[in-house]
C-alpha cells in the first residue's frame, strides 16, 4: 500500500481491513515523492502529490493491526543511518508484538536523494552501502536494550544478478523482485548459484514476487510462479482509495488451492 495520493484515514482503514481479510503481510514503500507508472512502456515519473513517510506508517500499522506481519517494500538504505534504522525496526517489532520484517534495498529514485540532501552516488556505491548497512543493522540488534522480540527477518528487494543477489544469498531471509516468469525463474536460479558459492542452503530464502493488478495495470497469474518456486505473492493497492479487490482475489485463489 504505497502511502501516496490519498489521505490518512482511508489508508488506515485499508490496512486494517487487509489485516481482517487475512493478508499475511502488509507493506508500505519508502519514497518521499509520488511515483506514476506510464503505459504501454512503464517508466517512473517524478510528481509531487500527497505522500507520507514509511517508518511512521509501519509504526501505526503495528499498533492498529492484530495478525499480519508489517514491512516495507523496501526501505532505501541511503535514507537513514543504519544504527537508527536498526533501532526503529526494533521499536516497531515491539509495537507489533514481534511481527516486523525489515524490507531493504539499495535505492534508485534520484529525486528522493536530491530533495532530502542524501548523496546519490552510483549503483555500485549504493550496493556497497547496502551490504555494509545490513551488517551494521544486524550487529546493532544484538546491542539494543531491549532487543527485538525475535530475530527480525530481512527481506531484500532487487534483481541485480552480480551484486544484489549475492548480498541476498548472504544476508536475506526473503527475496522480492518482479518480472515475467521466465525472468524470475532465471534470477531465482542465479540466487541458488550464489547460495552454493557461499555455502548456504537456498531453501532458507523465501522467494517473493508481485502478481495481480500492478502499478500500471500489468497482470500476472501466480500459478506459473508457484511452479518456479515462489511462495509469497504481493498485490498492490493504490491511493486515494487503496481498493483491496486484488487482495480479495488472491486470498480466494489461495483458499481454492487449499
């Protein structure tokens, strides 16, 4: 549920309803400016519509929901000091009763960096910072008092085959990206190869992708992704209404599968 293009009462009602319907996890996202996907060739556009901040949204979700995990798809590591993000994560974990999942990635939206005074750098420098920051966050979790209520799972978002998937193999409990089933199957296999190189069981990493009506109206059937080893599926609800029709559809699909 991108916290954009709408007002807080409706957004809050939507995430509370998603929790009641049976969503396993509710995501926000981490941008300071609104994004628009154009068709037929989707590209992000910079706009300045209504928008709310991601960590505050998750704290609110934590105390107004009962069962769903709370996360972000995904936090940009460059927007917050990693020790602070570790502390924020621990606090949301306590607010939620141990339901927080840290979604994190290297960032890409230049307007966010420029307007808020962060150094944009290069793809390489942002990925280097991602890995360093994950290590810092994990270390800080062991030093906080009180500590998180559980070992907070880490979800890494991104599809870069040479670096992002290597970092994912080393640090992630879950991986999220999106594309057609052929692309996602190939990337999942590359993630398996990185796991083999570092000596990790690839089955330890949950595979997640986006399906249903996406930003821009793209649709994807989850069944081919299930055959490719994906078990977690994200559907998108956009402001100003945050319609949950896609959520209802995929919950009905899950029920029908048994």
